[in-house]
């Protein structure tokens, strides 16, 4: 009890006193604090350019102010609205595919008794994570071409009569991107779930066995509840990153695979920014779109967090 | 007295090495950004070593990797400029961002006579608001231009297809596609057993000019980019893709698509896949510019598949139209090196370019070292079989040619005062020597000596020509319209070509309307204004 009090600080005891008591902890957090200040907060100053017609060669305050014109320009473009739709659709598909595949794979691997086999499968499934997107998309383009292996398999199974034009029809694009993303990342994403499964007390499984629980029951009632907190935390983080540029599904796949005729389905916010912002030297627009994405991310993160709190689940904040 | 003389001599002797040291320029490392992908030259490259010996200047190259506009956009945002930079096809971004210094502060008649004589006749055209920021790298022709082959646009067809049909004369798309259809029907697979591909349309990124550009040529105009200029109607401009006269071409493509001549995969393949396909020898024809698929030709020749290499045909809508595929060389405005504001010694670099423009250095860049890379016989510059093989060997070139530097530097083209071609590739004797027996025989069947004879020689250019050199950078609204129209064309034209029977006309109406809704008319009027102004200024 006393120890807890010391860590959380007692009201009236004084901030400085608490700080002194926890000086080791405080010192340890200094580098991270500096990192965040320098790389996350300091650049926010640049947001000012979203309200300017900005050219880097001109001293900052000599650039003309344009008010909200960059923002209104963005939302007046049909392409930008489509890009928002595409970003969300692809992100949600990726999120569902990735979470389900990672948990599914982790559960299956967890049930494998042979250590060597488990290790091998684990290695094989997470290796694609280390391939660059250029290579992965190249492989996918070959596999899904009209004369590619996927069409050949579907044809020989008699599921289709004509080869499907996977790479050239918009309605396939989001799902194709989701599948490719899943193939690359499922193994990697499953690692964190596997490690959280290894933390489950074996006594629980033994007790369940004595009570006559089969394999499925153990999965349903011990394994899955055991990783619930990991799942919720990861879900909150991933929801926060739905529209973010660090989410590679939002840029790499559509950039490499979104051919001209797919543009209505493949152009995401990041690609739109690149095309109409950076490539045209319109940095104000690019910043405006960046601000929009940040606001959406913050909103999503807090909503997910709040929902988790309502449901009495562990939260991030 | 004698002692004094001695000491004077001694002092002079002591100063001699000092004087020598002063004459030798201090070493300088110049950073270079090249807006195209090149191979890094070897560290002991013969020509760069010569430059280092003579000027004390070494180069550190950064070559483009990835997308040009994005790379430049990021460099501008960080003001991260090399000493000398080529922005390649997007140099206007750099000019607009204030990357370059005005070279006219250094280039004038007395200090730099070579550069002055080189650019002076074109000063009106190549300056931006009175400043010269980039030294054009190509299109400054001395004496006569030599044309042996078409390096630019054409409808290409495998030579064996023409040979199979007994060397017919093909002038219209009707005849062209009819021949391709008949040949494909008779030869569904190649000798290697690969399926024959009738007609390819490359749509990858900016290279989709293969899809967008043909109609202006069918109408008898040279390559203005994405627009058609009515020379006889006060230079009215059309973004022509949705105009009535474009419809027959795309409808023809739709018709032959239905007949299986075009494979839908052509619209999703990237440039590498396209080149691989052409290199396999199974593609009968395509619209393209020669430099774009030259790698495929080299691969075919390396495998001695001469019949599968391509000959360019200048197709036009009807036989009463004169083809205008080959144009007079135009000076390459804004393409080449400029000196950035980050450069510490601009004067020294300008002086180097001045010296490199004399005939001795130009010969070294174009031809190499006499006796090593070429020889002279009766005043003609020639190459032995080994020297020719070297010049075509990329590994040798990296060690023995200053390819990247020369590519962007001001250079002399056309004919030397002594009658030789500046560019070895255009020296007529060498060109004929290098032709395969197959090619010689093929051309003889047409009664021709060079592939260029299929084309009508280029008439003089309109003063404004070409539109694709017009700088849109100062007009963001027009850039937006242009970008958006580009997206619409890239999205809808493939769909039109793949349209099901009976759907084409309806889809065409929608496409035409989407284009005009994107601000097409405004853009056309804007360009017409610029062209009229340019004609006024340059005529």
C-alpha cells in the first residue's frame, strides 16, 4: 500500500518531492520525452504552412496567407472524397484480415505439439515480412495475371469459365490489396499473440482437462480470453493508425499496384497528397491533408479507447 | 654583381614550384544530381580522370531512384540541393522554387565565348523572365542535322510481319491493323511456342503517351504532347482525346480488341513487363517512341532475332495527309544542368563548362580518345569492330565514357566543320556498317537505304513548337486541370478500348463530358494564349 502511494504521489505532498522520490524513473523517461518533443511536437509548427501559399525558398512569414483555402480546395475535389473512402475501406479490410489471420495462425501454432514443426512454420510465415513491397507486389501481379496461377487454378477447378481480370477491375482491388497484405504480415503479426499465449498459466489448461474440456473448449475458454487484453490494446492502436501514413497498406500497395484504370478505387489520401501536393510543389495543400489525417486519427483513437473503457476492457490512455 | 644575379636566380628557382602550384587549380568536389537513373561510373573512369587532371574537379553523382516529381518535391522542401542539378522533365519545379542561380551573371560574350555562341541565338526561348537557369543539353544543332532512323514516335511493326506479306506499303491504321490481324491468325504462336501478342499499349505512369499520343500523328502533326494545335485557325488548341477526330482511332482499337488482337493485360503491365514482352519477340506491333523500347531491340539483336525487331511506320488517317512524325530538332528548354544556390564556386563550374564546349573536349565526349576509341581515315571518323563493340557495352561505357555528365551538359550536335557527325551513332558509314544483313536486305526490298526513309523529312517548325515545353509551374490552377484530365484519360481510354460491343458510343459520350467538366475549355484557351504570345516573341 505504502509503495503504491509512493509511486502515484499523495495529494499535498508536492510535485517536486514526488519527482525527487522517482528521480530514476524520471531520468529514464527523459530521452523518450526529448524524442517526442523533437520529432512529434516541434514539427507541428510546420502546420502553419497549411494556411499559406507556401514556397520553401521564401522566408516563412513572407509567404502569403490564404486562410482555409487549402482545406476548402481539398474538400471540393471529388478525387479527395474518393481517396478518403478508399483509405477507410482498405484500412478496415486490412485491419480485419490482419487481426483474424494473426490470431488464427497464433492459435493453430499454439496447438502444435512438435517444437521443430512449430518453429519451421513460424519462420516460413513471418519471412515475407522482410520482403520489400516492390517484390511482394511483383509476385502478386504475376500470380493474379490473366494467365497467372490463381486464374489457372480457378479454371481447372471449374469455378470460372473465363479468366478473371483481377488486376484491371476496380471492384477486386480492395480485397486483393487486403489478401496481399495479409500474406505478407500474418506471420509477423502472430508473434505478439503467441508470446501473450505463452504467458497463460498452464495450470488453467490442466484444470480444464481434468474437468473434461476438449481442445476446442480450451481454445474458446482459456486461450482466447487469455489474449483478450493484448487484442484490445492492439486494436485500439491499429484503429488510431487507420488513416496514418505509417500504415503501409495506405501507400505501398495502392501506389505500386493501383494502375491508371483502377484509380477510382486505389487512390488513397497519401497518394492524392503526393500527386496534387508534393509533386506539384503545393506544400500548403499537402500539409492541410496531413492535418486532416491527424485530426481523424486522434478522433478514432479516443473513440476506440472510450468504447474499450465502457466495455471494461484495458485501455491505452 | 654576380652574387646578386645568383641570389636572384636562386630566388626565382625557389619560386618556380610555387608558381607551378598556383597554376594547378585547387581540387574541388562537385556534387551532381541527375534527374534520370544512370549507372554510377567506375571510380577510375577514363574521361572523368582527364577532367580531374585538367580542371582539378571531381564529381559526386546522385542519380534518380524512384519518381522524379516526388524526389524533387522532397529536395525542395528540405532545400537539399547538389551543386549542379538537372531536374530532367520537371526542371520547372526547381526553377520555380528558386533552386538555380541566374547563369547570365557568368555567361557573356567576353568571359565565356563558347557558351555565348552556343546559346545566344536561342536566348529568347531559353530564358525565364530574363534569367538563364538551365543550360539546355540537347537540340543545339551545328551545320546539318543527320537523320538515319526515327528515334521518336511511330507505329512499330515487326519486320518479319511485313516480309510475310511481301513488303506492302502501309499508310493507314486500317491497313496496319488488318495486317496484324491476318498475321496473328496465321501465326497464333511464335516459333518458341509463345502466344503471339498482336498490339501492345503501354499505360505505365508517364509512359502512357503510348496510349495518349497517336491521334495527333494520325492527323499529320508532330508531337506537341497531349494537345493538337490548329495552325490554320489562329492556333486554337485541342486537348484532343475526346474530340470527334479521336473517336475513330479508339473505336478501331475497340474493334480489334473484340477480335482478340489486344490483350487486356496490356493495361495493367508495368514498363519492365512490357520490355520483357517485346524482348521475347512475340509482340507484333505497338505505338511507342523508339528510345523508350530500345532495350528490347538490343535484347532481340543480341539473340539474333532480326526479323522480330521493329520498323517504324508513319501512319496517318488517310492517304492525302502528309506524315509529320519526324520533327526538326528543338532546343531542349530547361533540360540540362543548372547551378544551385548551394554551390560555393559557380564561376569555376561555368568556366569548366565553357572549356568543355570547345571542339577538343566535345570530340572526347562524343567519340572518345583517338586511337583508343576511334580512328581517322581520310578525314572520316571510324571505329574498328572492337571499338564498336566497346561503345555498345554498358560495362565498358561506365569505365570509359563520361555518360551522365555529358548527357546534361551543353553539347554540340549535328555535323562538325570537318564534315563528320558529332554523334558517332549518326555517322553514316558507321550506321550502315552496324546494320545486320537482314536489315540491309529488308530495306533493299523497300528500295531504301535507311529506316528514316519511311518518313517524310521534317518541315520547319512553328515558332512556338512544341507545346510540351510550356512551363505550367507558375499556373497551379492549370496544373490541377492538366493532372485531373490526365487521370481521366488514363482511367477511361483503356475502359473504352475494352468496352463490350454496343457500349462504346455511350461510354464515349460520358468520357467526353467528364473531360470537359474537368475544365478542358479553360485549359485550351489558356494554352492558345501562351502559344500566340510565344509566336509573337520568337518569330
